[in-house]
């Protein structure tokens, strides 16, 4: 049942212990949220899942095999910024993954194979709500559209696990709500296990199936170096959300624009 | 209003920019007039008429001895040397620079060497080039290459390593190999930056060209001004200098134009 298994993972940089003896398992098709204060090592942990960094001790297994020590196509990623390539149009950005797979030497497709890939890429762009923007460069897209593009680009390679590093942290609240809804729909429709780092607790509870809170248990100055963060809370969302069977969330969040007449804690405005 | 808040309008900007040019011309004509009034045979500040006459002879009347139109033959010879040399150092720098910036092994291997090499004054190497390669075209082209290559390589390697780490990680999660990342991520993003680097190299490149032509040559713009210097032929030297300046300015403008036209994404991406 467990898809990713984390066994006694420690991460140290020189004398600084960042993560201390982390062990847990991630179920297949989970939507796992990593939360915690700044500097608690949640991004460090995500980087280890990505393969950019290796645990100092312990190991991480995926499907029973140790993680490859460098990023690969099994693990898609979306960062807060710089996730798309500025020199490629939206369509080219999405096509890139397929071109890498099918054209090892040129990294570029031509003719019928190119048209087939472009068709698939256009469908993906439409799926994330970017159908009109396929020929635009990322610099001409808003922050929210760039993140949608980054999602489409990552999904093109059909990764087993999608890693999200505060992907919506820089977005305006209204746009964030839209893209969160998109994220949840994609998770429902696609065979994906998602691990997402976020600062936004309401977002974590709204999207996730499970929430892991990283925290340093010992925080006195003389202790900071020698004690790393551990998992302080491991919360399964109740009632459980199951991929493909979740009720679509419609309730507005705390940061969303208020709907007239539906303000919590206030009587509905009366017609004068 | 504070002086630093005073911004010229379009028309004012044009006038302001024209002032230094006009003043320079005016001052020259004034002093030329004064000297010529005193001594009509004065060679130091020739009149506009005598300069036009001199260039007319060189540009539109075939040389009696060789049958060449000297002005155009000089221009062609100089531009050919400059073009070949810059093409060589650009292509070499593009390859070496991207490899150095992309691969830590290559950066460690070549970085310190190129850093030391770039400090060797090219003009001090000129005698060595003349001894080894003879006085022909090869040594002049080699001088310009030596003068521009280290700068271009270091600049490009730096620019590659300045690309956001996220881009390389993302490309790896899309399944790209090192070669594909170089070809589709690093190289295309370097081309517009190369145009910037080339613009900065143009000045030194002309310097080395004129220096090499001055010392040993039988044609070229630099050769000509150093040749007629013996006869105090300011009526040839001044227009030649103006012509060289104009050529350098035009190539700079052309590079900027190409950058804007060929890489529309670059201006927007740089601004954001």
C-alpha cells in the first residue's frame, strides 16, 4: 500500500542538524501536505524526495526501490518561481518533456511526431485553462498562469509523484483559490501522488488527504544546532478524501473575496 | 522641482543629444578656419573641403599603381579580419562557455586557467604571434581572437551559472539528459546574452585590429592611417577615424537590433 517509504532519515549540513530521524510512509495517490515554520526543513525534505539532495543517514524508497540520486522523470516538480522556461512559448514549454523523451539527440521533434505531441500539449493547456495563451512567452503570462503552465508541463511526462514547493505562495488570494481548485481536480483525474510544501494552513486542510507538520522540538539557541526538526503532527483528514471520489470543494476560503450577503458572522444585508 | 526629476520630452531629448555632436563639429570648423586663415598650407586641421577631396580620391578613383579603390579595399580587408576573428571566438566561446557553466567538472578544470589567460595582455603576445604565424592574416586574426575569446568565455560561463537552479532541476524531471539540457535549455538562453557580450567586445576587437594592422600589414583601415601619418595627412586620417567609429557604432546597433528581433522573449524576461 505504501508508495513512498521514508526510513530514519537524517539531514545534516556540516554541524547543523536539519532533520532528525524522520520516518513515515506515503500511500499511493495521497495528497500529502508538509507544513511548518520557516527553516524547519520541509523544503529540504522535498529536495531529498526530488533527488537534488541526499539524506545524510537513512533512506527513502519509492515502490520498494531506493530513490535515484538525481531528479528524473518519475518525479515532477513545480517551484514557486522559475518553473517554466522563459525562452519557450507556453506550447513549447509543455511539449518539451515529450520532445526530451522522443528525440534523445536533437531534443526536438519534426513533422507528424511533432504534430502528435503538439496536439496532446494543446489538450493539456486547455485542461489547465490556458488554451488562448499557447503562443505566449511566460513573461507575458500572469503569475497564476505561469503556475498553471508549470503544472501542465510537469503532467506531460506523467510522473508518478508530483512535488510542489509552495507553488501558490506568490499568488493573489482569488487566483490562488482558482488554481487550488484546478490542483484538486487534476489530483482527482490523474494517477498522481502529490507532496506539497505550503505555508498556508487553510490551503493544507482544504486540499490535502494528510498533513505532516515539521517542527523543531528543541529551540533554545544552544540546542538549535544539535537538534533537528521532527514530525510534530501527523493529521489524517477526516472524513478521508479519496482520489477520484472527493466532493468538489465549493466553500470559499478565508482569504477569498467575500460574497455579498454571505459574510460569516453577519446578518444578510437587507434591501432598503 | 529637483533637478533629478526633470525629464526631457522627446523633442528636447533629440536636441540635448545633438548638442555635444554639434559643439564638436563647430569647434573643429572654427579652429580649422582660424589656422587656415593664418597658414593656408596648414595640415593639422584640414578644412571640410580638403577632407572630402581626399576621401573622394581614395573612394571613387582607382589607385594608379594597383587599380584598387583604396578606401573600399581597406574597409573590406579590415571587416573581413574582424568578422572572421569574431566568428571564431564567438563559436568557440559559446561551446566552451556553456560547457564550463553547465558542468561543474569543466568549470573547475578550465575556470582558473581561463581566468589567468584572460589577464595576459594580447598586445604583448603580438610579437609571439608574428614570430610563430608570420605577418599574414593568421596572426592578425589570432590577435583579435586572443583578445576577445577569454572575455566571452568567462561572461557566458557566468551567465549559464546564473540561470535559476530550478530550470535545470525542472528539465531533469522532464527526463532531459545533460546534452539535451545544454541544447534546449542553456544554449538558446545564451544566444541573446551573447549579443550583449559581443557588443562589449567590439571595442577591444577594433583596438586589436588597428594595432595589428598598424604594425604589419599591406591593407586595412588601421594600416592606412598609420601609413599616411608619415605625410601628416590629417585630411585622410580624420575621415578614416570617423568611418571606423561609424562602422563600430553600426555593428553595435545591428547586434542590438538582432537581439530584439530574434529573441522577443528576452527583453520581457530580463525586465521581470
